[in-house]
C-alpha cells in the first residue's frame, strides 16, 4: 500500500508545471479569451512533443501507455494554470471514449492523430434536459443505406468549433449507441455557448439528418451504456483533478496575499478570522487531493470500488473547490473581485466544471444507489 | 502509487482475523476482565506493537499496527485498557526517561499491571496548556505538589500519573514547567469522577494537596517539561487511522438499515430524496477520511512524521464525526436519543470511543468531545496556519514575563 507518487510521476508533474508556468501565464489565458479559436497552436504543438496529448493511449497508438493517475497529475496542473484549450475535450472525452469503445480501425485512425496533435476530438454527452444519465438521450440515429443519419440537439459540446471528430450517443432501434461525427459535416450547425469561464469554449451542436458512414458506429448498436458509464467516470475524475488544481492555485494566492496585506497596522494573516479560513481551505484541498488520486488509481487498477470512488470524488471536489475558490475571493477582499486581478480565472474554471459530468447531487444519488442496488 | 495491500499485509490481516475469532471475548463485565483481555492481546503480540523490542514491544510497522486495530474494529472487539500508558506515557519514558525509570515502569504499562493517566489540563489551562499553575516545590530529595487537574482520562483507575507542573514561576511560562511521574495512591491525591454530558465518567478531576513526588521520578531536567510534552513521539501513531473509519462505516451501514425501516410521509426515509443526498454526502466524506488515513499510513511506513499534518487529519475527522452523528440523529429521530429501551434494530451495536458498549445517543453526545480534546479545532487551525502555511503569528502577550 503506497499512496504517494513515484519518482516518474513527480518528474511528470514538475515538467508539466514548469512548462505551463512559462507558457500558460495569466496573460496567456487572457489573450486566448480574445482569440477566435481560443487556444494557442504553438502550445498545442509543444504539448504533442512533450507526449501529453497521447499520455493515456497505448504505445502502439502513439501514446505513452500511462494511467489515470498520470493523467490526473497533468489535469491538476492544467486547472492550476487555467489552461485554455481542448486538452480535456480531445484527450479525455474524445480520446478515452474511442479507447474505451472504438474498434481497432477506429483507434488506429484517431488515437495516433490525437496523440500527435493533428486531430482534436470531443464528446457530446449532454442534451437540453442537462441529465447526465445517458438513458435520457433523445438524439436518434436511423439507418440510411450502409450508413446512418443522425438527428438531435446537443448542448455544451466542449471545443466543438475546433474539433475534427465528436463522439456522441444516439438512440437506434437496438438501443443507445455511440457514433463519431465530423462537426463540420453537412447538416451540423454549431452555435457558441459563452460562459463565465474564460478558459473554456462550448457549442450547441444541432444535427439535422447528418449522414455518417457505417464505420461511424462505435462498438455495436445498442451497446453504448457501458462505454458511456466508464467514460463519464473518467471525465468526472479528470474534471475533479482540474478543480483541485484551480483550488490549490486559489489557496496559494490567498496565503501569499495575507502575508503581505496589512490592515489595522498588522498583516491580515495574523488574524484568526483569516488564518482559520486559510487552514480550512488547506484541509479541503488536501481532502480533494485524496479523493482525486484515490479515484484515479481505483479506475486504473479496476478496483471494485472504482465506480463509487469516482462519484465520491466528483461530489466531494465539486463543493470543496467551490468553497476554497470562493473563500479565496473573500480573504482577498475587494481586489479579489476585480477583473484585473487573476483570481477569477481559477474561480471560474472550477465553477465551470462543477456541474459537468454530474454535479454533487447527481453523484451523491449514485453513491446511495450503490448501497441499495439489488 | 499502489493502494493494494501487499501479500504480506494481507496474510497478516488474515492471521489477526483468525486469532480474534478464536480469542475474542463476547462481553467484558468489569475492569479485571478488561485487563485480562489486554494481557491476552499483549501476549499475542497485538499490543504495544510499535514499541521497540528491547522494551517489550514488537517494533512493528505502522501498517501492522493499523491492521490490528482495524480488524478489532471490524470484529467489534472490546478495547484494551491503559491506552494513555501504552500510547503516551510509555513512549515518553522510552525517549526521555532514565534507565532506572525504564526498568521500573515500562513492562508494567504493557501488561496493564499498572494503570496510567495523564495530568495535563487544568481548569484555567485548557487550550492554553502552558498557563498551568499546579506547582511542584523542590525539597531536595522530593517535590511537593499542589494544584488541580481536570479532564484526566482514566484517573479513577490509575495507579500512576504523568504530571506537568510548574517548578519555576519566575521565567516565561513555557520555560518553568517540569515533567514527573506521580503515585496516585497517596493521601495528598484526591480523584473525583467528572460526570460528562454523556452521563458517564471517562474523565476525572484530580486534586493534589501536598502530594509527594520523589526526585527520581522527575523526567528529564527541571524546566524541560514543556518540550517533553511537545516532542513526545507516540509509537502507536497511525494505530487508530483505519480503525476509526471502519467503525464509522459499520455505523453507517446500520444507519442505512434504519433508513429502510423508518418512514416519513408514508414512505421509507431511504426513498426520500433529501435524505438520500445527505447519506450520499456523508459516505463521500467518510471515504475521503479513509483515503486520508491511507496517506497518513504511507508517510508513517516511509518513516516520515506527519508533524503538523496531523492537525489536518484531526480537524477533518473530528468535524466529520459531528456531521455524521447529526445525520444519524436526524434519521433515527427520538430513537437516536434513547439511552435504554430502543428496539433491537435501532440500537447501535458497535464499541464506543472508549470501548464500552454504545448507544446512538452516547455516540452522538461523544462526537461533541472530538473537536475539543487533544487540541480544539480552533487550536488545530492555528497550528495549520502557523506551521504549514507559514502565516504570521498573532501578537501574544504571554510569551514574555513570568506567570505571576
């Protein structure tokens, strides 16, 4: 039993942090918020070279063959830097989705391309009812010749405007099924959905009888539920890792600030009202760390409690990160509420992820069902 | 990172489980029976496991200690006794005591032949322990002790006490304190049980009037008492880390069962969406405590000391326990407050914090103690702020000048 990172894992984290500290500064985050595509191709190329884009894929598919603990380490740093770009969408949602459910040919086509940075993927997991239960899917796929026609309305598709392929569930006569669709195909309409988080982009994706070939079907028709459950768990833990990183950044900024800010002739960090709040923030951050890396390990190892651990992680971190990032604004006082000060970049990153891949309430219900399931 | 237990640890756990199945008493009726059970655990090598071998321990790894405690919690085994002796007094003597003190006291602590208490807190020295006023006057070959102690666990059955007393009131308060071993069976020591809000008396008040301590029972040198109390390294650290969570988990499962049987507005409480949310939250928090315990054990196994990190752990689980017990009370309603007469399905069938058979009412009331004893939550937050986050200290008036 060993709940600490290996030397390689520490090296990976340090190198990701060093690269992002240098290239993903708050100024970069702000610049990308004004950029039409929203992310830097140069940094994307750098990430491909460093092996981050293929990190969880098998070596024969151009990946590094690493597990979710390593992926979580990278994602934590991305949350800490509020990295703006399609990393999570491409590697976690699209990439892991194809890895979990794709045929050998689909993996061969997409995973090396994602790993090299040439292709960007995403997944459309949400419709207008905002229910994360895949059985709520209303989009349909009907057979048309050798292929299929897809119709439906997907919401909050991350980075769809720069994606080459989007994984999406749709109903077929056989049941819930998964398809790969090109978001630039005829019949697809993307409309930006602009949120408060400056470091993320979403689109509404409307599909009006979009024709896709037979090999767009992922797995067998009617077999999507298992892949979607597995993918959603990984997304929930990955998003939690990003929230953990954002929360740690907010804590670090708060601690640094209260050591220099003076009021009433004293450093405000010497006041118990401030110090106790900072201590609670650290306790929450450390608990989030435990939840994230336990769940990442459990999913990688196929531990029996992995599904529960993923729900425990997302429900805990969603609320703890909100509290920590919110408390950071509070201990900063007025300056924390200004656009100019960087704190809101991380506060909003965490906030944006809070409802995604199941909010705390969704996952608490999953936890209780785990106890009551027959 | 690998959270699987090693084959060695799995085998050890199995061995402990088998031993408990064969040796565990169902009921403990009095202190003599508890001492006998304590002795049996010691002879099997399951008590004082972390103590060095030369002093009667096993030199066991923290994980082995945690596994034994965890298996005991899992089996609902009665707690041993003399926990302060084994956990704190013994290790203090090992680290700071003289050879004569080690020979005289250590073995009898492990066998519970001599029971120990800790005489630290006073009515006006709780969180601010260094403000203690109990005085030990130097008479050459002995000291004369006068003062009052409170919150003395197990004081009523203790043969000996580890005492902090002021030997020099003229120096700043942290520097005038010394550490002694005091015989509790003498005319100058009066022990009175302190009845708590639970109705039980795990703690005592101890009044010392011209009590005598031989010079040979001074630990370390005069004026070093505060440092000794601060730096004592328990050998049983980690021991309760997993066991605590296992106890919570068995309580949680009983609570789930109660939520299936009890109804509100015509439906089982377990079908109520609001209650389900609360149950889901508490299980998540409980598991996060377990993950944290695994992190602590990892550090201990590597020979690292969590230091002020222990404050994070204690703050987290003690505050959790209050939320947990409040939810238990909410689900159980008036059944949760019964100290007697509860139907069997709404009784708590696990050991309490002090090893007695418990009720939900007792567990609920006891949860209020955890955020006060061994450094209140507020003190833990000060420690975290100062020692981990490096925040500036408060301006304190008590670090200068004498105690008078």
